């Protein structure tokens, strides 16, 4: 048993998961049916080999996920690509160097195709194998029809098995996760609206810091406080389901199409809405009752429920007209100089104006302080409610895009285009080209992994040809299946792979010597052995999987031609050669994997985000034009997300985990996603309350940007947690002063827009603070305690 770092000792599973077992049955049935039909029914060895190989390559060595119908449809779509690759491998097998050149091109193209989403990632190994097998001698182009027929039959049998043998239901869809999170946030919005209307709160929401007379007061036993806390916990849990680490790889909406982009956008928007609703709850008591804000938050809840119902195909398509009308009415009301009718408790629901004159003395000073605090809370309450509603509007539009509805007009300022829904206006080929061209850089993990794979496989093909290794495709198969994204991970797979292969080779040698040339025995033993390899191999570990697969391969080839114990020796030599080439390739190309670059790339993301927020404030205050900083930050965020996904798949020392990388990536996402609605809602220069006010707001944005850059430098330099706390505190103080100053300015649109921008900057500081929250404090480089 293996002890996980920092966790209790875990017992190894004794039996495979039913899903794995059922899949093993389907692959075994399809492979054996095709193989036996052609080998013993039609006496066509080549066709039999490719029929078995086609079913195993896609069914066992690749990953095809989804419902039974989805998997069958994927297999049928894969078939034309398999034909092309088999033809290419057959033609280029004329020389070792032509086969190696073709392997480099195919290896790069197929691996780089992973930018197209998780389905292509799962199919990559299978597609590579469709070229690998025919690119080895004998060079026999006359057998091409038999090869194509065999692969066709193998994939068709596997597709039929997917539909007929234990058809699996569709796995949980990302849309279901979005719907649950949206419904949970709608309940939280209902609670926030009630608290906002009453001007009181039964309990403090998670992460809030109540102030005023009720701070620290315990809720009544058996009262609504428990339900309130449960609502907040449920919303947090539903949002946590949207984290990358909680979503299986094949369920992630990571494709370049508009639907996947809209679903990903929806998840980011839901996190932003949750933060805004928490601010509404936090400031509902100190800000006093606000009927207008309560109505807007209630409309937000309705929009969230509509989006939750409409995100699934077949549900009612949500409309943004209602929430847009409520947002427009709220903005008109909050900039109106006339107060509205008193709210519950006798407090007028009005936009804050200048402070009334006060006398001298401590009593008047306390009154001034309390009034300023109330006015600040009221400003933040209205701005947070507006931000939540804007988030609900964006969620409605992303939901409509995910349902192929007509795209919304792009009302982003020309200097800051493309806007937040740029992907809804682009045709699918252009979206694919944007994704491909954006990743044609060494900064992209897709590009780097494709180069590593192409180099390793082409080198393996050259070595196998130069050494004239029998069954040389095993070399490439070992390189392909054992190579990882870091040299350390590849090296760790070498030992169990060699131990398992050696054990399987020993069993094979004994079996071949004891049984001899009796194909009937191997034909009878192949199905149960194949079933064991595919069902129990993934459960028992790499050594067992390699050993069992070695025996399976020997049983197959013993039915095609007489074999001796030398077959087991060839298998062991080829696996060792392939694994060694994989290690060498890993050492030569980015050996430290994603973990090494994550600090540098995340630091760069924070720097890009600092540029983006600084430029956004310049546009909103009219002090500078847009120069594409938001677009560059968006691109950097995409590259960092892919790198973080690779980091999650690698082994790494928990002591080196450092900060919350997911929080760091999300900080960059929120910088872009929260800037987009501001640029849509606030006209250029609309947040300027005069030259001095604009300069002051830009100065505070500079302080927030400095905190971002300092945190980015701390990540790159592996500085102790809390290194950027001074800059964070300094920026927070400046933003608090900005809100207090805003309460003493006339309640015109510019002043309120300035408060909206200030609240956005405060939210970014909250995100930035979470990067090191909970991170272990390590000694400084000079040995001093942080």
C-alpha cells in the first residue's frame, strides 16, 4: 500500500470499477470477434491483425468518453482519419528515414490537435498508432486494402459493442454543474435581496466582516441563521464543482468552438456573481435598507434561475431584456437627485449626497464618522448589486450563445475590441484558427508537448529501423504510452514498466516453451487474458498492465506465425528501448514539466493583468486610449490555464505547491471578465469626476497594479507567502479613501461610475489576497523568518 503525501494510508482497490470492466468486455468482444473471423474464417492474417489492432488502439489505448451514442459516433468520425494515417504509414514504410519523417509530422499534428479539446486529447494515442503500425516493414502497399478493411471492421464492431454491451449512460455534463451552481446562487440572491430590503442580517455570510451594533451578535437558536449559513455553504460547494480539479478531463468545455467558450465564460461569471452577492450581504446592514438595490438583486435571482433552466438543450431560452431593463432603471434612479420614498425602518432609499454640516467636538466627529461609514456602505451596496445584475446579464448572454442563439451586438468601445462575446460573432473555422495560431508558440504547453512527442517518436522510429528490431512498433508504442510531460514522471514510469514487462516476458517464455506451437490453446486463452489486462491492469497499476499486455501480445502473434521464447525477449528489449528514448526526449525538451514554468507564467499573467486593469481605468477616465492590454491579458490567461491543467496531471512535491495556483489563475480571469462589463456599461471618460478625480482614480489603479506586479515578482522569485501584503494593504487603504471621498461629491453618474471602478479594483485585491491564503510560510532566502 502506498501512503499519499500528507494523507492516511489508502487501501488498493481489489476489483475494477464496473465502468472499466464493462469497457474491457466491449473491447475484448470487438477485438476477438474481428480477429477470429478473419484469421480462422477467411484466413486473412493481415486483415485479422488490423481488426484487432483497430479495436484495441481506440478502445483500450485511447480514451473515448460520453454516452454510448456519443462514443459510437466518435468512433465513426475517427474512421476516415484512421484510413488516411494507415495509407500514409503504408506508403512511407519504404525507407526508415521516410517513415521517421512522416512520424515527426504525424506525431506533431496529432499531438498539437489537442488544442481542439479533451476529446482530441483522448483520441491522440489511438490516432498515432494508426500510423505507427503500418510504417514498419514489411513494405507491402499491395496489402493496403486488407489493412483498411481490418481497421474498418474493428472500429465498426467496437461501435456496435458500445451500443449493445452494457451501454453506459451519459456522464454528468458541465451544463448540469452550471445549472446547479446558478440555482444555488439564485437562492443566495433571494436571501441577499431580503436582507437588503430589511437592512439587517441574521448571520454573517462566509468570508464577511460585519460592522456596527450587530457585529458579533449570535443569531437566535433555531432561527433563520442556520438556513442562511446552509445557503452560503451550498453555493460555495456548487461553485467548487466548477473548479478545474473537480471536473474530469473529458467533461471540461475546453474546445475552441463558441459553445465551449460560452460555457467556460459562464463558469467564470458565476464566480464573479457570487463575490458580488457576498458584498451585498456584507453591506446590507451598515448601508441600511435599500428597496432599489433589493429589487435589482431579486431580478438577479430571477435571471439566474432562467439561465439555469435554459443552459440545458431543450430548456426555455432565457432572455436578457428583463434584467437589462432593471439595470437601466436602477442606474437612472441612483443618479436621480430626488430621494425616493422611505424604506422599511424609515430610511430613505436615495443616492448619497454631500455630508450635512456638523459642529465641533467628539460627538460631532463620531457622527461624521458613522455617517461617512454608512454612506460608503450604501455606495458599495448599490455598486455590488449592480455588478451582480451585470453578471446575471452576461450569464444570460453566455447561456444563449451556448444554445446557438443569435449573438448580442458588440457594444464595446472600438479601442477595447474584441468585446467579451467576440467568439459568438466568429465562424467556427476562424475560432479554430485563432486557437491554433494562438498556441503556435513555445509558451504553449500544447506546442511544447507536440514537439516533444514528434521528436521522441521520430527518434524511436529511426532507432528501431537502424537496429533492425523485430516488432519495432513496440518501441514506438512504449515511447508513446510511457512518456510523460516531465522527465521525472517519465523516469518514474520506467521501473514499473520494465518490471511488469520482464514479468510478462517470463510468463510468455514459459508459456511458449510449455505449450509450443498450438494456436488453438492461444485462441482459447486470448479472450480471458485480454479481459484481465484491460479490466484489472488500470486497477493494479502500470507493472500489472504492462505484464498482462505482454502476454496478450504473445498470444496474438503465436496465432499468426510460429513463435518461440525469443518473442518475449524482443518484447522486453523493445519496451526498454522505447522507454529510454522517452526519458531522453524528456531530458532534452522541457524536462521539468508544467510545475517549473507555472511560477513564471503565473507571474507573467499577473503582470499582464496589471497592465489590463491600468489601461481599463485609463479608458474609463478618459486619460488614455485602449492599446490591447485586455486582449493580451485574455490570451495570457488561456495559456496559463492550459499550463495549470498540465501541472495538475503531473507529480510534484507538495512542499513546492506554494500558493493557490487556481486562485492566481482566477485572478487573471476576473481581471478580464470584470473589466468587460465596465467597458460596456461606462462610456469612455465616464468615470472622470474632473481632472483631479480622474488623476486620483488612475493613481489608485496604479497602486493596485503595483500590488499585482509585486505578487507576480514574488511568485517568480519563490518569495515567502505574505511578501506582497504591504502593497495589498496600501492599495486597500487608498481604495477606502476613494470611496469615502466619493460620498462627499455630487451624486452624478461620473461619481457613481468612479465608485463602480473602485469596487472592481477592491474585488481584484480580494482575488489577489487569496493567492497566498493558506499557503505555508517558508523561510526567506536569507534564512530569516518571513
